[in-house]
C-alpha cells in the first residue's frame, strides 16, 4: 500500500487516482504562502495538500509519524502580518510591528490549543498536538470517522428524551472539561457529534473564533461575536439538539425565538422535558442555564456541588 500525496490516505500500489480524494498527481490548487506537499515539520508530520485556506489559517492533510495515522495540521498564517517565500519554510513578517503583533497572537494560540489538547486526552474532543515552528504555531486534530448524530434524528425521526440525554453524556463531559479550562466550543450541532455503534465517540467542528452560520443550533449571542459567548452558548446548542432528538423537528432559529415565535412540541410531550429544553434555549443568555454543568445537573447526569459548611 502507498499513501496519497494529497490526503495521505492509504491506496493500492497500482492506483493512479486516490480512491479517497480523487488526487491524480496533478496539483490543481496552489494556495498563496502555503507549504508544498512532502514538507516535514517538527520531525513528526509529513504534509499533504491544503484542505482549507483562509486569510488567517491554512489547514493541511498530514501524516503523524508518532501516532501512525492521518491528521489535519493547521498553521497560523495571518496574511495581515506575514508572508512566505516559495523556497522557504519559515514565515517572514511584513515589518517589526507585525512581528510583535503576530508573536503575541502566536503565544495566545499556543496556550489556547494546548488547553484543548489537554481536554482531548480524556474526552471526545479531537485535538492531538500543538507546537511552534517556522516562526509560527501549529495545531493538529485527528481525522475522525463515524456517523453524525444528525443521521439518527430530525426529518421526523426522534428518540426518547432520556435516551438522547444518555447518548449525549460524553458531549456534556467534554464541554464541562473545556469549561474547567476557561473554554467553550461554540459550534456544537448534530453534525459535529459523531457516533459509532450507537455511541457518541467524537466532537468535531471546533473553530477559533467560532463561526456564526445562522444555524438553528446557534445561540443568538453568536451573531454579536465571540466576546459575548461562553459556556451558556453551548447550553443553547445542546438544548436545540435535545429538542430535535426528542421531537424529530428542526428547532426554530434564535432570531425567530427572539421575535416571540413559540417553539412547537408534539401533543402530550412531557411538561418537565419541555421546561428543560426551553430553559436551555432561552434567547436571553442571562435567563438560560448558566453553563453546561448546571444544565447537566438539571438533566440528572451530574450531581450538584454541595456548598462547604463554614
């Protein structure tokens, strides 16, 4: 077996076209300032092709020799501060002021993704490594496979409320751990939750800063920006996911909820469960459950913290 130069998937030695990504050996997309295929970084990663490029980050397919598997490796490449010459691996700064600004952001990102890697060690978040190299910072995330939770619910398909809560316990635990590190996810949807054999195995979709997509799983404060978001933003998303899972309906959007639209429930839907969902999906974050831990206590999957006697 050989590996595709683009996506680093294994394919038969006789294959002329990658069965995973369709790469045929011709580099069709050349992104500005990105590293070429075959570059080795940090003594551990072999780069393939670019899978996503923005004005701030470049994400490559890569092979992690330490873990022995494919990953996605994201490079901080802010075009407002840096550029890269075609024959060089290290980035160059536009001027000294740009170098100082970029260095501060690199330090912040290194700390940020270091904490997410710590969360990932004991949970379902998919970050595996972060390091500084080439005068910038990188972070790696595993390429997860599985069936999205969205395939099990919605479009009229529903599962019992208690079963949905049971399945989502690993998500609550992961988000609780993120909260301990002062972090929140911001993009939890039925599509970012992956399952295998009916059990949740991975939480993907994280972006920094979180992207607002006007999804019915997006909390209203995401429209304003990351500075207004927090663990209560994940609470809204989890409430919307529980709503879809237990009713089979797609939730109303946050803007519809803010305008006073009433979230519809099936006839005879238990009042207690309805109250829990509405408490999580309150458009006003101050009237929502304060964080994922409080929501978990309400759902009975986490014990309340007992106050110490003075």
